């Protein structure tokens, strides 16, 4: 299992625009081919769904249990101690982009299915593991294609979050805040690698009071955009630096003024009148993940996770009311409604029972700000692989999974699948 995970991590499958043979780029296509070949070697029935997605299946019967995984990863970013696409093992940790999000859990699920198949006990339901390739981009055209052309599972899980069970996921909004470059104060500006990652670096060039070009840069610490408190935003650091330099050097940067007035270091939309919360899922999160110059505009990409009982329209309206007076345009790039399920369903109860039996941990089912393929299909919940108290390294440098946790997750998935088959 470790060897196969290392081989899969070695494929740098960052999703990008490709062609008909590789819609999400050559590397994601290679990752899909790798797992389908692995599953075929294990005796699973496999199908490549016109290069958009793929699946592997065991068991028989009319009813089908689904496991939804994704093979694409976010860009590696900077500052790794160990190579991001090597899968090196140090001190019981397997390092690599995708180790925990989501290649490690995908491999653990494949091996859980293999062990069930090797037991030789007839499975009265089918178990199908479905592989996507564009989860991290947020457009999910892979899952849309699958839903239009393939059979849907009756229920199941996606191993792409935390243990025990996630029964609610906040709504996701990715927006662009843009200003005319000529009015922004920037000659050049760039920072961050993706909207849903806390930016770990940012730099810019502005025009000084005497017409000279001034260059500034700032560093930060990457983290998942749904938990910005786990990182340090380099874009915020850069904008803060610019405000201080403007006072001393007497130049202007209107975009930096807007940023520090309405975003700043606030993580929950406090300065942009968007501090929404509810009892079920807590506060909204607001991550300024990436800044670029696109054509003639400065564009700031923001990733927002809003509470499960709130409405997208209210979030957008509040932001527009604060941004537009600064000459900042608000555009919606991606949108996903919240997931909020009854935590007392038989499927969730079965998953919780297996988790408690295998770990002895009484952590209750919970909600989160992250977005998973649980939103893609009805009856799917997020289930693992991160255990309570473990360091969260997804979307960060030096992403890793503990080898003991990989093994433990595989055992939980194997027992959980058997329990779901028996429901």
C-alpha cells in the first residue's frame, strides 16, 4: 500500500485545461490510468469514463455503495523540506502533495476493497470507487459528466476530510474583487497559488512619488483556505507593508487602501460586513488566496465558506455594498451550496459505530468549512482520513500522512464498507 501511494504521489497531477484525451491535463490522466490499472490488477471491474472520470467496482447486486475520491492536487508551492512529488518517508511520515488530500485516502480505500474481495465472502451489494480529476479547481465537471452518464450510488462516503463523520459542509463561494489597474496603484502584483490556499508569498511593483519604481515583497505560511487561521496570509502582509510605506514615501495605492480597510487580517469577514455565523457550523471564513493582473485589471481571488443556514445571495450583497464604493467590482467564479444532512440516518450511524469500535474515540459527528465530493451526489458524507488531534497539512508545504494513520484508515474503511453492505 505504501509503495503504491508513493508511485501515485510521484505523478504531479495538478488539474489544468487539457484536450479530449486528457481533459484535465496529461498528469491527471496519468494518475487516472495508474489507479484503474492497479484496481484491474486486483481483480476489480473498471471503466474509464471518456477520460472525465473513472471507477472500479467489486461485489454484486442492484444496490451500489460509492466511494468518491479525487486524484488531482493543488500546486506544490514553495519551501518544502522534502520533494513534494517523491513520497519520501521520514520518522513514520510519508511526505508528498496528495499524501492526505486525497491520494493517500484513495489508495487506502482501494486496499480496503481488495482485502474484502480477497476474503472470498460474497458481497450482496456492489462497492464502486469513483475517481475524479478536478476537485481542487472547484468546477467539478468530472462529477457532472459522471452523473449524466453513469449509475449513481445509493449512499457512501468520500475519504477527503476528518474522522469521524462530517454531516454538514459550509457553502463555498469563490469570488473575484477587481479594480482597473490604472486606478489600482500597481504596475505589477502577484501572490498566492490558488484561491482556496492561504498565500505564502506575494510581491508587487508600484510607482514612487518621484516616478521611480518601488518593489516590495512579503512572505506568509500556506494553509487550507477553509481554515485560514492555520496560516499567515502573505497578501495581507504585503498590503499592510504598502500602507506603511505609502505614509513614509508619499505614493498612492488605492487597491491596498481598499484591502486594508475592508479585508485586512480579518479571517471572518468582519471588516467587509460579512461576519455571519450559526450554531451548526460556526463562523464564515474569508480567505484572500491569490492576486494577479489579468489584462487591464488587478484581480483578487477570495475563497469564502459560509454557514450552512445562510444564503449565498446575502453574502454577495454584503460584499458588494462594501466594495463598490472603492471602485471594486465583485464577480462570482464558483459557487456550491451547503451540505446539511440528518446525522441520525442509518448510514451515518453505521459509520460512526465502526469509527468508535476501531478507535475507542467518542468524538461526535460534526460540520466543517471544507468542500468535498459529498456535495456532488446525494447520500454521500465525508469520512476521514484525518484523525482528531492530528496536524492538518493539506494544501501546505510538507503535506504528509502518518503511516500508522494510513493503515488505521484502511482498516476503518474495510470494516465500514462491510457494515454498509450489510445494511
